[in-house]
């Protein structure tokens, strides 16, 4: 075939046009021996033909192939990822690695494994049943190994991120701290293997100079195209080992390369990376989000995180990170599961959703609660999400009816607050939602929308000063005055100022955190991963800052809309390893999240929890999304345009008489054109009504 391109070239100076026809031939000849029936000799120097026996020849790219490829490749940046830095006990005690996957030991009958209580694992041969033996460790990368969900090394941000925003794994690294061989076993080998979901080896790399020293030795493996596939497991293996041989491994890492679109600006990077981690926890078959990446699918699902994931999928579509079809599929599947699958209870008592479910949302998780809070937050979030999308399957009405059908009277306590719900056995929880903060606002909002009544909320401070309480979007963080007279803009900024300067004050001073500008106290799993703590600056109870040593990453995200510079600074310091005390450690990367970090205020030693817990991921992603005025405006518009949501919002907002003269900013007694336009913008942003905007415009024409 010959390609013909016809162009009309127009000269603006002479007002003349010239027709040009360009012919591009295929520069070859027909032949029956080629699969496409045509031979193109000019392509033969780009690819090298490798004989593959009875199989089709292998086409191996030459250098010019990669040169040409680079000319059509978006600019990119590289980041190291830590798979395992061996700073936790062995897998028999600590099952998780640093990317959100799980790990285990190989051939424990022949190999004894030990940990130095710092950063090195040692594999020592204790039995050799034949000529030699082997051992090592395996790692899944993004979920529990039992789910058998691979990481695509060509698209590391997962199937819900468009190609132009993707990243890839380009190199592996393993650091050998020491090798000992009493028999001077020069045959001893170390290998890295990549396996697919069928346990078939995709690629491997072997090193044989282990016993020669010096140590530590850093071994790297640059991956070619044939190795960059969907990888379910990474294994490091010692082979051809004899009794007494021991190999000590310090860490295993990956080098990633991501598109500039996935790297800048910082707020977009923070949203995109967090969104991808969250969606790795999403099960498209059930519509539920696992509570954390290390849990087996169906083991424990988070209802409120599931609903909020629908909002975040919409934000990803709004930002161009995912397609409309993917966003719609995620959001409507989640809505369908919440409406038709998730149980309501306690049976015969009330119709709340559980906090946690299992088995695809079909059962309440054992020993958890029927939660009024999580019910309210989840229902408001999924309604808001569908409203933003246009409710393509007409699911909003069922969700509104679900909230109306709750027996709210049974939940009202004597002090006017709403009960937290019911325990697993169906008995009522006597605690009520009354302390100041968005947790109480969210429950009161659902109650007000469903009943037309308002419950109570105590004045500030909040109960514990935990950061998410001040800033969570349930379904939208408040702005301006609420019905109790609290100015949320002033309050949020004051609390952010307290948090930002926390570790520089004499009573909480931490030199390492202060000098690097790190901050963030909010509820999270501890850095030691031994429980959940409501970290905060204090309120009705004293502060909890982990003895002046803890930073929680999602806090900087939830204040990103009001303190963007400080929030971005935290992300950048942790991403880039800035700060001498970090010692170039990988803290956050395209595949590493930091749930929490402890920095010893005497020594600067870090303890990092790399958990990918869905609840804090949704808080983090939604907070970063709110920097985008387009996202904020869509949320505001959804609440304004949905009568159910607007009913609750109107009941919780302060009712003040509108004064159009507040737009006379220069106080000259005249509404100028600029001042009138400000009112118009505020109308479109949902801050004032159409009637109020018209009042300002009338004054503009009158003056």
C-alpha cells in the first residue's frame, strides 16, 4: 500500500495557496514468506533476528530502536522503591513488606534464618540433603500473596490510571551485607527471580562472586522489555550452598521511572500515587475496598473507605488520570454493593451499615460494630459522588431512602446526641457523637438530611485534636459559620498553625522534625505497627504526639487546600529523603506509602510504618484533590443541586441575613464592576445564591 497525504499550504503574506501531495511508499516488495505478505528491508537494522529453534524467531531491539523510542517518550523521573529493608522481625513474626505485599521464607528445612534486630537478615545452611541446597525469601508486591494479584512492571499505577500517567520498573537492587563460607564454596550463587501469577519464572539474574568481598556488595539488574511484565512475586535465592554457608541481605529495592505527568506538580503526584495505592485495595468483582493491602481479599473490608473511594475515582476522572468508563464502573459498582449487598442491622433492631465487612461485603466482620458514623459518612459520600457523575444508573434515590429508613429516634440519646450505633451483639452503644469536629458534623448532616432536624455539637476544642477530625470531607469540610456559631475557616487555619509548628515549640521540641519542617498528628497505626493511636494536639484530653516523635503523613494531605505550601513541603522532604537523619532512606515513592513515622528526638533514628491502610489513604487522596478548584467546585455544586444533601447542609449552616454591601471591599459606597464580578464568581462557586448575587449586581447598576 502507498500512503498519500495531500496538504494545502497557505501563505498569509501573499494570500496564496499551494497544493502539496506527499507519497510515502512501503519501500519493499510482496513475498509469501512474511506473515503480512510484505518485506521491508529498511526495518531489518532496527531489530536483530535471533533464532529460536522450532519457535518463531525472536526480534531483539538494537540500540537505534531505543533511540527512536526515546524521541517519542514523555519526559520522566526516576525514584527508588524499597521492597524490604529488613528492619522488622522475620516473616514468622512480621508478615508484611514495604510495598503493601507479604513475604515468606524458602526451604526452612535446610536453611536457618535470623535477624540482627536492625536491618539485616541472614540465611545459614544447616542441612544439605544432596550435592548442594538452596534458600531465600519471596515477596508479593501490592497485596497479600494469596490474592495472586501481580504488579505490571510496565504500568505500576494499576489498571485505573491512564497510560500517559504511568510508571515502570526499570531496575532491581539487592544489597549483600556479608557472606561466610567455611568450605570456601566458590560455587555459591545469589539470584533474583521474577515470577508471574502462575508461578512461572519470567526472568532471573544470577551472581557468582559472592565470597570474594569486600562487603557490602550492591548488585543491580537492569530490566529489558522481556522482563517488564506482570510480576506476582520477587524472590532472592541462594543456591549451590553447602552446610555452614551464610548470606546476609540488607535490603531489596526497585528503581522506577514515571512520566513527568505523574511526577509534577507535587499536589498532582501526591493525589495520583495515593489514588493508585487505594485502587490496589479495590476489588472490582465485589465493589468493596479491603481495609489494608496486606489482608487477603474478603478478609476485612472498610465500608466508609469503599464509599469514599467512589468520590476519589470521580476526582481521578476529573483530573484526567482515569477514563470516564473506569470511573463510572467503579462508582456504580460500589453504589450497587452498598445498596444491595452490604447487610443492615442489627437485624430486627435498626438498619445501619457495619464499620467492617467480609466476603465481598456480604457479612459484618466479627466483633465489629453497626456504626452510625461510618453509615453516615459512607452514604453521604456515595450520594455526593454519584451526584457529581450525573447518577448514570439512578442509584441516588435508593441511598437517600436508606438514610431516611434508619430509626434515628432509637439512636438519639438523652443529651441530644446521636449514638455511635450498636455493638456486634446488637446491644446499643451508649457513647454519642457530640464532640466538636467533622465526625459529629457528618453524622448530624445525615440525620438532618433524613429527618429535617438537627442534633447537638459541643463547642471547640475537639476531643483529642486529631487532624482528620478537623478536616475530613463528610461529605465536605465546612467553611464559614455553622449553626452553632463556629467559624470553620478560622478554626481550621488556627489548628493547622498549631500542628505545623508543633515540633518547634519548647514543650514538644524535636530538633530533627523541626529543622526539616515535618509535622502531622492524626489517628493512625503506630510506627511500631503495634496498634492504632489517636495522635493529636489535644483538646478535651491531653496531646498524644508519641512522646514528641511521631509524624502521620495523611495530615499534610487533609490541610493541603488551606496550607498548600507546608503540605507540599512535607511530601517533598519525605519523597526526596531530605534531612540528614533520613540517611537517604526511601520513605514515600511510587510504590511506598508512609502511614506513620517515629523520629527519636535524641538520636534521629527513624521507625517507618509503610502500611497502605485504605481509610487513611482515602483521607490523604481526598485532601490533596481539594487543592484543585475544579474538584472543590464540583463537590459544592453536588451538595447545592441535590435536595437531600442541601437540606442537611442548610440546617447545619449559620442562618445570617445577607448583606450585599460586603462586596464593597474598598468601602467607597459603590459596587464596582470588579466587586460585582466577585459576587458572580462566588455564586458559581456555590458560596452565595443566585438571588444574593443579583442583589449585588443591582447595586452595581444603581451606583
